[in-house]
């Protein structure tokens, strides 16, 4: 990721540890809310580490990006998925491609937060 210079250190570390990050982005309409989600790839070494009680860091992870929109009125309930729409998704095989994809989507790395610090319902 360009030496990590585009990413806050804690967020880059979270991605390398396989942690999901979320950014709220502008929605298509005022009655909607939208989020971009980064899910780092997990493999057998991650499963083994988890079974042994630790978390594995990996600078060679792949990533799944998804841009979802939700009905503003349903986002806090159990039915948040009613009317939800997957706007776009892509896979990034490495950190460099992740940055390229986010640039193409117009989403800055500094917008990402941990899921518990967002209103993303997933």
C-alpha cells in the first residue's frame, strides 16, 4: 500500500491482521445510507492461528470490497436487509490493488473505521 503511507497505521495493521473495516459513503438518495466494507481474506494459516489462540498478521492478504446501500428507516432493525442493494463489489489480490480499487471508487483510506464504530448493519 505504497509503504502504508495512505493508511493510518492502526487501520493498516487491522487489515493485515484480517480485521474488517467499514466506511460510510454518500448514498444515492436522502432516504438511503451507504457503506463500503473491506473484508481481508482468511486462509488455513489464519484458522490454525485462531485455533491456537492468536491472530496472524499477513502483508500478502487478499481483500473483498463491497459497496452496499440500505433503507435509512430499516438500518437499525433486524430487517436491515429488506431493500438493501449491493451497488458494486470487487476482489483485490493484494494491498496495492486494494488502494487502486478504493481510488477508483473515490473512497479514501482515512474514512475507514472499525465496524463497531460505524452504523453499518452487517
